[in-house]
C-alpha cells in the first residue's frame, strides 16, 4: 500500500512540475552573487521551490532534531556490566 502512495505522489509531483513548466515558458535570467542562470521561468520556480524545501528541512533538522539526539546521547549511561575491562598488567 505504501508503494502505491509513493507512486501516486511522484506522478502528481511530475504533473505539477509539467504544468508549471508549460504555463511559464518565458526565458528568465537569474543573477545571483557569483552565478548567472538563464532558464525558463517554470524551471526557475521549481528550482527555487526545491532549494527552499531542502534548506527548510536542513535548518529544521539542525535546530530541533540534532540537539535532542545529542542530548540523549550525552545523558545515556552505560550499565556497569557493559563497561570495558581494565588493563591487565
């Protein structure tokens, strides 16, 4: 069932990207610091959306999930029987 949901989501995303690309075919120049890109407006919109989603998830992970995992790791106490044995002289 999960595969079908993923397949339907991919098809819908492809159709949405195709619709945006077809409705915005005009060439557009994007001037960024150190980079000039000339693409169709639809392609630039989809690219900006993808970069924004990636950066948003990355920032969310760095600010919320990573500190919690680091705190859990730091607070983890190893049971006495799992400690490493001392050196034999």
